């Protein structure tokens, strides 16, 4: 292994990320070779892992795992007809923690397929006073773009992938799989974040993690990243822009679709009058997640220091999906996290989508609410990357409005006729008495 000093980082950003412990100031250089001793996978990147865990006193702590200089790559291999190429890095005192990435390819391109991060929460040096024990494994589909074969993927910008109380931070990534004849390419495929930025500024931000369900607590020692500070406000900002998001399954096909304008409101458990209202900006938001057709799908939206994770489930008795859980993490201006795993919103039949164009308010906890606009979501049974027929929310459904109006009008007319008839009968009765 060889390590180099940090490069491609602006001085201000360098001081910031090192000062708060977000990124290590070295890169790990790895090569995987085949039986002919030729390079098949090459990687030169900076990696940092941060895990939020519960202590035995039910407090939330952050543990940061930096890749040391004594990693091993046992388990890495170049792949064959039946197995994907795999890059695996093991580290820790007994090499009990590891990170790996598998690769898939077409006739003209390749990409990362699945990321795996395993950590031993029984490691008391890294996770002091941890409530849980044993090895915990986090799986995540990679969000890397397809890269032309014989080109090296380059992404100097910060990229963060969050799932299951873990965020994986990548920086200064140079990566090539399916290396041709052992020769690392000099032709670079530049990631979108680097193209859209003149400097290596972060494109996504790190996540804090979520406490136990139905609780809302400020995250202790939360990792901080450079994001825009939102001042406390009691009036909502402008209506959020609508973003289009998707999650792909293991085969690369889209398995979850969502279109939504999203606004987050939250307050601390100690000061509920100080409410912060933040919009999720779709132009800066990274969508990630996972799908499981047997009954669980996750969509995670990352916008700078704002993270919202939606978990969908299926009610087998009614064959309807619904929003079961929402987790919220904010790293700036004040570290905050909360969530609820006992929700029951956005119900629709499996194979269809749920739609609500009008503003809808989702109460997550007494401290967290989400306002959605122009919502359409389908977490299961997506066909050809398109939404299926939508089941609309009651606020959008105007089909009953006309019958109600007509019915009310008829009822009013009948009432008038009845009153007129009674008055007429009384007048006739009085007239006969006079005669």
C-alpha cells in the first residue's frame, strides 16, 4: 500500500474537513492482479466511514473509521464468467472491518454494482459502550455512472452514500475495473460533480444517523460538512421545486420512482417554538436506496446537510404498499436527527402508483413534519422505468365534488318546495275558516 498527501482540495475546504474529522488526509492505492500477475482492478481513493450507534445508556454516538496503512486485500479477485470482479479492503486490529465493491460490465462499459461495508460493533476501541454486539453488514447499490471500457473513472468531489446508520464518504477517487492487458488507462471519465464544479467542492454531504423509532434527539458529536446555513424561521420559505428520483435494482432496472417537491420542518425537543423550515433542492440532491420486491423499499434523498429516508412496506392482507418509516438527519446549522417507523401514509395497490398533487402534510413526530407537493411515488413493480396508473389522494379526487354539489342543490330545491307547500296549505286553511 502507498499513501499520498491530500490534493485537489481547496485550502479552506481542506481545513474544514480535517478539522471536523470528515475525511482522512491520505489516499489508499490498491491493485488487484490476475494469475498472470497483470492488473485487473486499480483504485486510488480516499475513504472514510462514520457510524452512529446506540450506547448501553441509550445515548447516540458517532464512530469514525479511517482506512489505515495496513489494509489487506484478501478476497479481491478479477472475476470470471460466473463471478463479478471484486475489490475488497479489510482493516482494523484483527482486520474485522471491511469494505468491498463489485463491478458489472456491458460490451462497451462498466460500473460499480454493489457496495458492502461490514463493521464489528464489538470493537470496544472503535465503539465504546456499544449496546449491540457482533458484525453488522450494510449493502448498497452503487450509484456510479457507466464508464467506457479502458477509461479510468475520476471523481475528486466528495460523494456520500448513506444507508442503515452508516455514511461512506469518498473523495479523490480514481478507479478502473476490467483493466485491459494490465495497463491502467490514462484517459479519464470525469464524474458529473467534477464537470459541474470548477473546484473539487462537495456535491453531497455527510449524514448523521437516526435514533430509535418514534424519537427525536439532537445527534451527539454529529459530523459536520460545509452546507448552507438556514436561519430559524416561523414562516415557510417558497414552495420547493419538484424533483424526479429513482432507485435501480441489482439488475440495473429502475425499481422505485418518485416525483416530489419536499419541504422539511423540525424543532428540537427542548425548544419547539424554534422551528426550522428547509426545502430539498432537487438540483443538488442525490437519490439512493434499495428495493426488495418481497416487501421493503428505501429511498434516501441527500441534499447537502439534509437527509431524508423513506421506507415503504407492503400490507400482505390488502396487497397495498404504504409509507412505513421516515428518518430525518440534519448536520447544519444544528445537528439533529429523528424518525418514526410506525407510519401509515401514501397507500396504494401494489402495481400502481400513489399521487397527490396538492400540498400534503406528513406528521413524522411531534418535532418533524414533511410537506409534499406534486407527489407521485411507486416503490414496487415498476415497469420499464415508468409510473403505473395512479391512485389519487382524497385531496386530488374531484370526482365526488360534482355529485355532492348537485345533491346539495336538489336537497335545497326540495326543501324550498316543501316549505312553499306548507305555507300554501296554511293560507288555504285560514281562508276557508273566514268564509
